[in-house]
């Protein structure tokens, strides 16, 4: 009998062809998918060509998503996107997503069934950890690791130890996945899970829908985590059935698996939370942030640009107006989400309120385009990072919160709770 | 590998957005990236850094985005080695893969001051603050990682593996 293992250890052992692994062990894993985007793929492609192989390991197991500076924001970005497009054509990459079918990568690949439960995935983008919500091991790497992965179909890993978060109890009104993960990052810090896997468990997590689960795993990296993971259950099954393009495998942690830490959280104590500049760990309850006036509100990104996020925001904005001093930018994360939101009438709500709706792009989240901040300006965003200069000028500020708080803030003109609105 | 240079000292959680802001990520040209290295944390860095200099920082250096542009910008700005109390994991991999020497030593990170002359012997892990005379020892790399570094980065290792 192998030793009792966590879900992460089991996934890695299976992909390394081993019966068991222990934290700290260096292993080589077979990869189910290698991902890169228009910022990271050009360097990956340059390094791939240096290797000198004449084919990728499997053209069906590479995803190239031009989402950061697309639709091309300037000539240099257009050149970068062109490198990716031409490489995709040359090597027959089937999961290449052109404008018109693209989306923010970490919303797009689960939606399209390209990633699934039991997969081991590397992506040249730090938020690759999002796919852990499906019960997969997914981690961000750099371009060179992606290049090696595209050539060999393998990557080396140091098996991470795991932190188990046990979250139980009822969530308060307007508290969702974003508040849970901000609360956790505020609790353990931006390197609180450095080199570790964050395993989210408990009845509160089990009751969450997939969109909230993606949000939670998406921000594992903001605590320094190598990966975030939520075990497969009926909610996962309902999501992947009819979607997954490959058969999936279900793994679960053994009851007596070893954890580096177990952190128990009472969900009823989590308040709507906002992260102040300039770290995601700099969290405070929203009720203590009402004095902060904002110039811009962004609802979107791989963290909170999914349909549930847009529904929540629209529910608050319906029949209300965005404060005239605030620019509201709504960015559905994929074409399918965009279309769904349009059919549900959410665009009428956003536009009638005085907001702008964009085609899918990472855009302002990383200070790329579509909503850059001037010196001294302040934004509240449903995105994932609030580092210095993240959304524009180095003296601008980003506050991170949920779609509910973002919508209320857009109406109030300052950071607000939905219940603050008249 | 031995290095000697002037230390440029930073605090904790130096993220890859301040190492190379995203507004410059529309290119992957190393020389272009180097011109903007550390711009949003230390606007004068590129003007003052000299070839062979050393960056010293506290915990979690390189946190945030996976952009390999960060170690590339640091290396091409002239920095030979980064010493930190700890590194964010993606940056750690990227530095190894791209051949930017990094050393983990909380003691050295605490002791070395901005402007100190520092000598580093990457083979033994010895870090000497020539200004104060203090000597520190960095955590050794696991042999597997050391093999990648000695081969000159991940791509060279992969070439051996695939036989190109």
C-alpha cells in the first residue's frame, strides 16, 4: 500500500508513473496541457526553436491564447500576436484562439473543456492555478518551462506540501468566492503558501458553484501557492459533462494524508472584503473602506469575469446609475459569456447604468489597455493584483473586491456595500 | 562562478510588475526590457546599475506574474546575481531556466546594506560583504537544479534529452 496522500500528491504521482511521492521529492511529470499567451508565448516560441525539434510533443495538447494585449493594442503587440498565430499554423496547434473565439485564457479553457479533472497542466501565466477548481494540478511557469513542455510533453516539479483549508458554515449576504480567497490571503500573507499547494475543503466550498471555485483557485498564486485545488464532486461533474474533450480522472485526498498546516475558517465570520494597495494581502472589511473614492471600476478578468459575476453585478446595477465621476468598464471573459450576458439582457443593465462593455481581454487588469489609470487615479477592480503601477501610472491605486462590491462602488462613487445603496 | 559588485537593496515582496512593468511587455527584446528594469520601484536603477552589480532583497522576491521578462530584464541590465531571503516560486524556476544566478540567504539579505561591495562564490554558496567583512552561506541548490544551471539553463538540458 502506498502512503496516504493528498489529492495533489496522487495527481503528481500518477503523472510521474510512481506509486507514491513525498513533499520535496523532485519528479518529472507527463503533461496534459501546455498553455501560453501573447505575452509569454513569443519567448516560449523563441526558446522552443532553440531546442531544434521539428514538431511539438502533441499539437492537441498545447493551447495558445492571445488575450493580454488583444485585440492588438499597438504595433508591437500586433507583432507579438503574429508570432503566436504563425507558430500555431506552422505546428498545427488545434487550441489556438483567434479574435472572435478567444477569451481570457483561464475562463476560456475550462469553458471549452480543454482542461479537466485529473489533469496536470503547466501554463506560462501565473493564474494557471485556476484549473485546480476542476480537481486538476495546474501551475504557472515561465516561458522557458513552457517551451520545454511543448517539446517534450514533460516538466519537472518539486512535490509541494499542502495546506488544507477547512471552511464550514453559512456565508453572509454578498460574500462569495472572492471574499473567501481575499480573507485567506489577508490571513496568511502573500507568501503564506510559498511553494505549497492550497487545498480548499469543507461544506462551504462544497456548496459553491464552479464560478466561485474558479475565483478561489485563481488567486492561490497571490498567497505564493504553487497550486490551488478543490476535489471533484457533483458540481464539478455537472460542469464538465458534455464539455470535457478528454476522459477525466477523479482523485481525492486520503483521510489520513499529511498536511503542512490545517487552517479552519468559520464562513460566517467572512465579511465582504477589499484589498488595499499595494498587496492582495492588505485586506480590510468593506465597511471600513467607505471613505475611499474611486475614478474607475473594472468588472472582469480571469478572476471575476464569468457569467455569475456579471449576473451579480447586473442585479445591483439594475435601475441605478453609475456615479458621474466613475468610469465603469465591464469585460465578459469569453465570447460565450459575452453572448450569454447579451441574451440575458445584462448589457442593457450595464449600458443603461452608464457603463461600458468590452470585448474579452485581460486589458486593464495588468495595465495593458482598455482602461489605464492616470497619475493619482484610483480603481476598484474585480481583478487579482494591486501592485504598484499594476493598472497604469505608478502613482495610481487598485483596490480588489468582488463583483457585488464593484457594482455598489460604481454607483456610490466610493467603496461601498450593495446594502449601502438607496 | 564568482561575482563581485555593488549591492542594490530592496525590501520584501518585490513583484514582477515593478521589476518590469506590463506597459513594456509588448516586446520580448532583452535590451529593450533592460532599459525599464526596476522602473516602478526605483526609477533611477538603470542609470546607476553597473555591469556585475548585485540585487539584494528580503522575502518573496519576484512574486506575482510569471513573466520571464523579469529575470531577462535584470540579467540584461547588468545584474550578475540576486540574493534574497526567499524567492517566489515561478521567479525561482525562471531564474534557473534562464541562467540568472540566485541565492537564498536570509542572513545575507538582512546584513547587506545598499551600496556595500559584495563578493559571491556561487559554487560554494559563500557570500562576502567586502564593506563589513561579514561572510554568509546560501542554501545550496538541489543537485537536479544545479545540473540545469551547470548545463547553462533548461533549454540546453532539454537539447541533451531530445538529442538535438
